[in-house]
């Protein structure tokens, strides 16, 4: 199933979104972000660059 909520477009094509897309999109996005957070949490000596700046890059890519 092609999920319009998971595209890299600035905004999804709302006329293509169906209710069944929502749960799978939310599950996938939460899973991806949990993995990113787990990676950050494993750092022994976190710094601004390895935490905050990395999180900022995630939101701008």
C-alpha cells in the first residue's frame, strides 16, 4: 500500500489519505524516532553536537 502520509513531500496529498493510512504512518514514524532516541541515549559522554544538533538535523532533512 502506498501511504501518502509517508512521502517526503512538504505536505501530503490530502485527497489520497485514507483512515487506514494513519495507524501505519504513526507506527512507522514512532518506531523510527524510538530507534534514533535509543542511539542517542547510548552515548557515554553526550555533547551539544551529538545530541541537540543531531536532533535538529533530523527535523530539517
